[in-house]
C-alpha cells in the first residue's frame, strides 16, 4: 500500500512506534513532523493521502488548530491519535471533521481499519464533490434559466441565467416566494404563483409552449417554460424545477418568416392570376371563366373535405386550366359559329399545351397533370388520352364538373348562355358515368344552398 502518510507526533518514542506499526501493516514509511509548523510545511510540499496526528504538540499550534489549517487547504482525511478524551478537546476536534479518533493505547488492527476507511471515504467524498462541481458548472453554463422551488413555493436555487433573465441577484431570489419575485403571466391563464402545485405527483414534466411572458424592469420577455416535479432521496415530493427560455429572438424570427411567407403566397397568387388573365386576354368572351371555375371547384373540394392544402391545389389548377388556349388561333377562339371537326381538334389541343406550359413549374400539387386531365371523363370518353376511372386525378374530376357548369351557364361566341338548368341536366345525365357522382352530388347541394358565382359571367 503506497499511501503517502504524514505522521504528526512530538514524542519521538511514540512516533517511532507508530511508524514501525505502519510498516508492519504494509504501509510505506510515513513522513514525520514533530510540530504544527513543520507539518504544515510538509503538507504544502506534497499533499498526503492521510494525516495521523497527535492533538497535543510542541509549539504554539496544537493538532486541532493544525487540522483547521489543513481543512482550509484540502479535503485530506485526518485521524487523531491521542490520549486525550476530555469533552472540551473532543468538541474542538469534532469541528475539524476528522475521519477518525483513536485513543492511545490502540491495536494495530484498529489503526489499519481506520486508515483504510478514511482513505476510502475520502475518495468517495472527492468523487462526490467532483460530480457536484460538474453539476453546478453545468447548471451555471446552460443558457436557460433554472429555478427550483420547495413545496411552499419558495425559491431554493437559481442559476446565473435566471439572475440575468429576471434582472435580480441570486441573494434576493433565494428564499423569496416564486410568485412575488418572478412575475409570470400566461395567455392560457396558468397561475405560476405555486409552480410545485402545477406538477401533479406521478406525472412527467409540463411544457408550456411560449404562451407566457416574464415581467422584468426592462419590459416583458416572452418565455417558454418547463416545470418538472422534484423528489428527495426518499422519492417524496420536494417542490419543482422550472426551466425558462427567453424566446424573444425565436418569436422575431418566426414573425419575419411568417411575413416572408405571406409575401411569397401573395406574389404566388398574383402570378397565378396574372397568368390566368394573360390567357383570357385573347378570348374576351371567356374572361373570368377560369376564376369562376376556380371558385366553384374550391367550394366543391371543400364540400368533399379535401383539406386546405389540396383545396389550394384545386384553386391553382382551376385558375390555369385553360391556359393552353393561348396557343389557339383567335379566329377559332372567337368564332361565332360552331367549330368544324378540324377546328375542334385544334381547340382540344389546349389541354396538352397547358400541360406543356405548366409542367416545368415546381408546384406543390400536380397542377400540370390536373390541367392535362380536365377534359377527361370517367367512362373514358374524354380527351386527350381517354383516361377512365381512378386514372383521373380527383382534382381533375372536380374541375371537370365545375368547368361544364360554368361554361354552359355562360355566353359563348357561338351561342347564348344555356343557363344552369341545362348545365345540371348535363352533369346529372353523366353522374357516375362521365362525371364523378360525389362531385355531382356536391355541386347540386351547393347550388341548392344558394351558391352563386362572384364574378358576372359572359
Ligand atoms: Fe378547357
Ligand atoms: Fe374551361
């Protein structure tokens, strides 16, 4: 056992005896100091693993005073070897927190056990202190404010971030009532005056997303709060720990992001409208057709519970469904009489042209395919590819019905408006065959409830 033992003993015979005993027990030769000053010097030269010390020493410093100096320097275990057991000496010795107190005369075995226990306990204590330091510095270093409260709502701990966040020194926070020192308001009206009461026993941590604000001398700070129950070593409720995070920067970033997103969405809608208007410029008779189809198609999609994202996809595709007509000669578009077969086949190209125009745009919906399919029919009688059944996208089926209803109720170059009645005759006669039955039913119920187009049709 190569422990470094410092023996402090002023009586040469006793010192010699103890050193021999130690060597007999297998320890390395102990360093010997005969008075307090010498012991301190030797201690400072090299910190021993354990100090064996007589209480009554030559010179002005006795063993107990020496122990006080050593305790101030380090946590080295001290074992008193003494013939004195008077209550006043014991009392003074106790204050220096010795690891052992051996009364002379003593057995080798007693000395051995005491040294081994002292060194073992000292190492365990050192490990514990190192862990405590690590925990303390971790809590100090984290940017979140950490505050603990006892069962009565009094603050028992706060880290540096809590001092900074609340603008209050630790000395004022410790022992104060949480609700009085740290004023928190909550949009959800949660009462933080007694945080421990908020965490029900047996439940996990509570997370209050950034609904709370903390009052500080420099204004309100939005904070995110987590509260966890604290338990003592016996598992009994011992209050709560609150972690508060300043979310000012995050709020600002979110607001900027939302504003940017709003701008982008506005620009996107305006771009889609501009594209739709461009394609309608050459065909004044159908001006507003796509916007009206979009209005009805969105109402149908909503009635069919498609969800907000899918409904927006229907709106965009409907706004642009006839964009391919930009490629059709004006004479055909504006022809006041019925189209010949050749003219009709040219006119029918608009679905594919629209697809070609839109397919390179990365919409979050299959807009180009929906536009390509808006004249397809469930029974395969449509164009351009004669798709049938589930091969036709749901949005294309919706736009197909909205397109027919709007077109038939509007004026066309070659005919006056036929009116809603005939439009409904058409979709009802094709219900479940050419047109999706659910869409037709939704359309009927919408008009029965008073649906009207916002923009006047041609
Ligand atoms: Fe069309
Ligand atoms: Fe159309």
